[in-house]
């Protein structure tokens, strides 16, 4: 099976920065897509950013609310995805979940991390 382990969450003041990381592991799996979703209190889980594997073009997609402030990247050799967040706003406060679409033997599976809290407040 696949495991996703997130780190880097915490509390920061408005305008501050954080970097999240997520390491994926799984025997014989390829992580074709990796990324981040978030869920704020009283709101639905929403896409933050995703990035495809280098063999799929390494393309990134961002939510409009974070575009220009967040940057997603991945280290394919380490099966790790990063989310660099700058100019953080209180509305960025949420639980951030790592996500991957994993492939093994031609089949695709979706996996989620446990989530890491990001709090932006003065």
C-alpha cells in the first residue's frame, strides 16, 4: 500500500511563509500526480495545487486563490512533493492534505495523507 507523510505545517503571521513537504512510499507504485488540497472550518475540501510526473510533462495547476503566492514542486527520485507558501493570509488557514494518484500494474489509485494544520493569524 501507499503511505503519505506530511510535514511543515504550523502557525505563522499574515505575510509569512511556510513550506510543506509530503513523502510518498509504496512498493512498485508510480506517483503520476501529487499535490495538495485543503479544508478550512465550515468549508469543503478544495484543490490547492497539483503537479504531474515528469513523464507526463511536469505540469502544475493552482487554485486561483493561491496562484502567484504558492509554488508546488516535486523530487521524483525521492517521491516527495513540496508546497512553498509565501504572503500567507488568514484565509489560508486550513488543514492541508497531501494527495497522490498512484499507479501500479496499469491501475490507478487515490491516496491521502493525514493532514497538517496551517494557521495564519496575527
